[in-house]
């Protein structure tokens, strides 16, 4: 009932869309088509409702005259793992894309798990010619890279002396982070489930790779670029890999989160966890404000990095820039440079450091348990007696 009421209120108070409808103008410039992260999202946004056509409205955005609409398909991240679930999700995505394009969308984001549904995107371009499709990973990468490197510096983790684990090092974001960290002299360790992909990353970057936390050994920090079951952080895996007397720095860009809130609460005294890959812009607004961005599990004026990229591309199109000649379904140095420029023009930056959208005040990694204190006292006493 609450989810249905929220959707109704969003529609009623979406004044900009009503004005465009009355003027017979396109109702939106950009659509963010996404799956739901988990059953929590399903409960929040749908309740018991079953959407016709397999897709439904999510949070609505406003940015400097640009209208953006989230259109979610009726599938969760776990659904996309199965063959049948992926097939169903593809049909839902195509239906949601047609819905958005028919209402004026020029830019379509393949958000969350949908970005892996269509490989090179040929079928999308054939069905929707003239539409710009993006996975948003160039924008996410720019934000993740800055947030991760700033966090390492603020925590006092210096190159050559610090070991950084990248979870999911063979994905778009993971591979780019491995390269970025290696360039700066960090010792990088890769962990994932695919042995073949791990070997390729190891050969390309010369890093050690593992399929389990037990094999990996101790590290100073983790960059979590996946939420797959075999690479999830829990209180047990944190204890396995953190160094004695030290907290573990966790930069979590995965959606859903790698270190979920329930597990984080259990080990929050021995980790510093950071939300990563998100963008802040004071001109970015949500219809219904805090009600909507909290339902999205985000903060004020904050959106996902991939959403920010799609908005920036729509903003460039509105200015008359030709951004359609780029392949936005891939991450490349050229694409990163273009998005960096567009972010600077539109004012998208990293938000203040936060953990589940609560401000992170300290980056000190010092962590001494009571047992370690008692051991230090005993050793001191023995030395004094001797």
C-alpha cells in the first residue's frame, strides 16, 4: 500500500512532467532502466503489486531543465543469474526501453545488472536507432577511482608498503582499479570466482589472484567491485584478512553492497567502510525529495555514478554536442576523458565520505582489542621484572 501511494504521489507532484504533457512536449530526456537490487527493493517499490508489462516507475529526477525517470524491470539481481531469469529480464528491458523512447528519452542507461544483458548492444541500436545507450561505468569509474585513492591516502596506506585486494578484478570497474592501483605502486591482490578470468588478469597485470579469502592472506584494504557470493565480505572474512591491530578499509562500489549493512553492524568496530561510485550535485533534485532518495537508499543531491553519466550525456545532447559517436557500452580512456569534462561542466563531484549514507569522520585504521591490550600489559610486566 505504501509503495502504491508513493508512486501515486510522485505522479501527482511531478509538475514538470505535467507541464510538458500539457504543452505536448517530450516527457523526459533520459531514462534509467534498472533491475531491483534485492527483495528489500521489491518490498519498498512494489509491495505486493505486480506491474503490467514487467516494468514500473522508480524515483524521478530533475536537473537544470532535464527530466530523468527511473524505470525498473520486475527482476532482482539474483534473478539475472539464471538463464530463465536473464531471458525474462531482456524482454522486460526492451519493453521498458520502448516505453521510455516513446515518451521522448534520447539517452537510455543500462543500470545495475542490466548492463550485462546485451553484450555489444547491437540489438538495442537496431531496435531503437538514434538512441544513446550507456552502461554508465565511465562515470562510476571516475568517481570510484578518486574516492578509493583519497581513502587510501587519508588512511595513511602508502604505495609499496600496502596490500590492496580487489574483489571482482575482471569486471569493468575491477580491471580499471587494478590498473590504477598498480600504476601507483600498490601491491594488488585479485579475488573472484572465475579461475579463467583471474588467470588473464594475473597475466596482464602481474598480480596474485585467489578464489577464497582463506588463501588470500592479510591485506590493508579492499575495493569491492562485486557482490557475488564467493567474494562477499562478512564478519568472518573480515577477521580472516584484516591485519592484527588494524581495521580493514573497505571501499564498496557493489550494488547491492558487498558488505551488507547487517554484516557491517557486526564488525563496524574493525572496518572503515565507504559508499563508493556515487555522485553529488546540489542542482540534482528528486520528486518528493527525501522520501524518494531514502527509498533509493541514497542521500540528498546524491545519485549513482552511472545515473550521473546518463544525465551528463543528456545535458550534452541538449547543448547540441555530438556524443553519439562514442560507444558508451565500453570503458575506455577516451570515454573517461569525455565524461570527466562533462562532469566538470555540470558540477558532478564525489559526495563527502559516508557509510550507508552516514558521514565517515575518521580514517584511522588503528584497532586494538582487549585481548591484545592485556597481552601487551603482560609482555611489559615481564620485561620490567626481568
